[in-house]
């Protein structure tokens, strides 16, 4: 089979595969391990291999807002966000959960994905269009735009993206299915992904409200109290910003998600609250906090006492023994996160 006999589409596809293969080869050969691991993280997330994404992050020493956001998304989808959040670098604070506007502008496709998963569909649409401008008509971006318009009930707006998707080799079947949904509102209403998204979509005019990210998460929970990602991201926001009252205000919503125990970082935060509030019900606290968490909190305090409260002297030992805890983040990492956010540092 001669290359000149192939259609233009197939020649483009083969060329793309060759470029990707050569690119991966050179990444490996140049031993840029961090870049290779970031590519592995991105690929695993695009393929919904959440555990593989977490493993790849553990092997990467690079830290940036994009990687933090991807890491935290993978932790959520692996059902360990509120247990392992502080086992990974969180230098960017809550902007490492949902990137701020400037950072979304650098990584629009990833921003669109986070907003889509949460149910903030208009934000997802905005950043998907930005990604289209930046990266061109990739299959993932075309499908995302088509799905957003389908969820919004606008099949006509979805079709141009889906017809383009159909022209890309290996994506014809998926595109045909979505085009069928665009023409059949009854079938569309029965699609599981569309149903989940519509159950999460906010009806309020949030553009007029101009809410903060935590306020948007609260609106998502108001619309659908079973939106677990909205709940866990809201809890993580309050933890990372040191807003323990906000955490307490929404803590009871966790009963909707069938936790067999309170997540570890929430337990750690409850001990911080109890330490500064003698009026806390000790029996209730014992029922919520596991013995191992009590033991570690006592150990954390003992190390501080060992160094007579000197933060810098205690830091190496605390990092070695308790670097994966909310307490260490609160004492050492959070101030650095605020500094980074104020200076808009990217690397």
C-alpha cells in the first residue's frame, strides 16, 4: 500500500502517530524524568486511570499549578482526596484544587475538565473554547464541546464539533453515537453521563452572583446534595485556607456519602479545633477521631515541646514524621502557599 494512495485524513493520522512516538522516544532518551512523568499523569487522567496517575505523580519532583490540580483530581477519583491530600505537595493552596483564572489560561483543557467533573458546565464550556483556540481541534476537546452542548440541550450547537470528531480516525463510532443523541431528545435524556451532568448543573445565574469557588461549590451541593466531588472539594478548600469554621458549617453534609469513617484530614482538623476549644464534647470527639489520629497528634505536639516551640528547629523532624498531615500543612506549608499565590509564581 503506497502512502500516496491513502486519504489525506489517514496520512495526517499516521503522521501524528509518528510524531507522538518519536516525541515519546526523545523524552525517554533525554532522561527528562519529570517531563515524562507529567506526560504520564496527563495521559492516565485522560484515560481515567486514576491510580496510575497517582503513582506517576509520586515519581515526579516537578511542582506547578497544573500538576497539583491534576493530582488532586486523581486523588478524588481514587476516593482518597481527604485522606491523602497532604501526602502530596500543596504549595499553591486551594488554587491547586481549582486553578485561578490566570493559571486556567495556561492550562485551559485541564481547567475545563475539572469544571466539567464538578458540574460547573458554563465554566467548562468557556475553557474548552479557550483550549480549542490554543490547541486546535483535538478529539478530546471536540468531544468535550459536543458533550457540553448536549447537556445544555443544544444539539444543533453540538453537531459541528461532533461532525469534526467523526472525521478523525478511530473516533467515528463515538461521534456517530453522540450525533444520534443530538437528534433524539428521548435517547439523550436516557444517557447516563448526560443525566449525571444535568443533575449537577446550577440553575442560578452565577455570572450575576459572581461567587467565589467555595460559594460555587455550595451552590452545587444545594442543587444536588449527592455531588461528592463538590463536597470533598469544598472541605479541601476550607482545610487549605485554614477556614475551620467553614469546615464545621458543612461537615454534616458528609453523611450523604456513606463514609465508613470520617476522612483522616477531617479528623486531624477536628483535633486542631478541639485543642483551641476546651468546650468540645470529649465523648463526641472520641467517636469521630480514630485512636491512631489521637496518637499522632500527641506525637506532633511532643516534637514541638522537644524543641521548645521553635518552629524552624522542629521542622525537619516534624516533616519526617508528620509531613503527610494537616497539622504540618497548617504550620509550615500554608504560609508558603499564600506567598506563592500573591506573587503569581508558576514554577
